[in-house]
């Protein structure tokens, strides 16, 4: 029963009892039965009065709670955590960003039973935007191999024609894993007294790692372990004078030539906005989905200006560590002297492999 129906029911029942009591009073209360009836009607009126009042109070409480929930959700999307009314005064042992106690001084795997590492690193849309679109799979070691289905052309042959199948071997590509890490420090009292700080730490770390994963997938990296090639390096590049409908549709056609379908156009937010503004609406619907990749928090560009990626992201194989890892320390000199806690999150990601050359195309705007 809805709030409106419930309240109307109690009002109607109260009115019916009130009318009956008025009629009884007008006739006069002459017998014990009349007196009992009067007592019953008064109790009925009181009962429905209380029920209607409770329903109104409960509805007001729900409305306030819903309003506060909407406000908190909006603040959370903006990266803001609500302030608590009073300190929690917890022990540092009870503080657990990402579900791992800050007393765990070594790298500890985050429980991923509720969400996959891909979902965690998406950070509610503020982290990785690519991991959910590529073909990712978990691994636990430091390196491995990715086997890609061979793209073959079948022949029509006669009974005694020579067999040359050995010329089409299946090959697997070795991937090396790079560590993607983010760190943050927080005052010890902030962590113990205000649980919202714990939530902010979790959200900030996962968003930072997720964003850097996207940067790694697109640009690769150079570390002490070696050089990792990204999608922008492995793509088939074409120089264009402008990113218009023809250039984008031609790139999508080249992806089709490789035996696939372009799923996304990936670029900086300003480049995506320019595509929406400049491409005719009748042709915009024929383009693959548009995906904007913003700069990192420090302003570093994930996708260079004038670079557009058009490709089948599902044809990109990416190995990612099965669990995100968390660590913290209070002993590092930089934080020990100021009574703070240093916390970090990391994952390991293999360099992306493109299933078939040509399935990832890039357009580079040239001055000519």
C-alpha cells in the first residue's frame, strides 16, 4: 500500500468512527452496550489518528533521507565525501582503505570477491575507461603468453594437391608486466577520527591507478624493466589534414579490411567535442562509439593533441594482475616525522597485444 493510500485509509476509518460516535451521542448513551460502543469508537479514532500521524512522520523521514542520499551520491560523483557530525575515535587497527588494514605494512591483495579488478579500477567512472572495453584476463605471475586466434584463408584443393598447412603456425606473444602504483599520505588523526577520509583514500587511489593504466595501454612506458609498447605505437597511422567524417569513416573501413569492426573512436575530450560539433548528424550515427580520455591529475596528456584512435578495442588483449594490492606504513621518514600514514595501491599490467595488424588505426592531424 502506498503512502497516499495508507494515509487515506486511516483518515476514512477515523471519519467513519467519528460519524458513528456522533450518531450514538445524539441518540443518547442509555445502556451498558451503548457505553461499550462509545469506548470502542473512541479507541478506533485514537488508533487511526496515531497511524495517520506515524505514516506522515515516516514519509517525511524517508523524504529527508532520500534527499540526503541524492546529495551524497552527487557529491560522491564529484569526488567529494560527506563530512560526519562527530569523530569516530577509532583505533588505527580499524582503519581499512580498500578493505585492508593500514597496519598491513607489506603489499596485500585486495579482496575482489564482490567486484573484479577491472570494475575496481574504473572507480565509478573516474578511473580506467579502457579496461572494460578491451579483452582483459587475469594472471598471477610476472609474465606470460597471449595466444591470438590465427587469421586464415581456407583453400579449395584437389585430392592429391600438396598440403602446405605448416606455413600457418599459431604463435603466442610474450607479455611483460609493469607495475602501476599510486601513493597518498594522510594524517593519523584524520584516518582514525573521520571514516570519510578512509573512503576518500580508497576512491583516490583506485582512480589514480585506473587512469594510469589507460595511459599505459595507450602510450606504453619505459621502466628499469624495459620498454613497453602501447596501442598508439602499434597502430597503423594515417596523416590527415582534418578529422572529419570522411577521415573517420575511412579509418573504420580499414579496420573492416583487417577482418573486424571498429567499436570506438578514442581521443581527448576536446577532440571528441570537435567531432560532435563538426560531423553532420546523419553521418555521426554511422561512426563507432565516441570515448573521451582525459588528462591525468597532474595535467599530463594521455592522448596527444591531434591524435585520434579508431579501432576494435575487443581485439586488444591485456593481461592484468588478478588482485589490486594495498600497502601502508607509518615508519617512512617522510611521514613518521609528521605523524602521518603513507598508503599505496598497485596493480601489474601486461603490454597490450593487438590481435591482427590494422585493427587499431590512428589519425594524426598534420599541418600540411
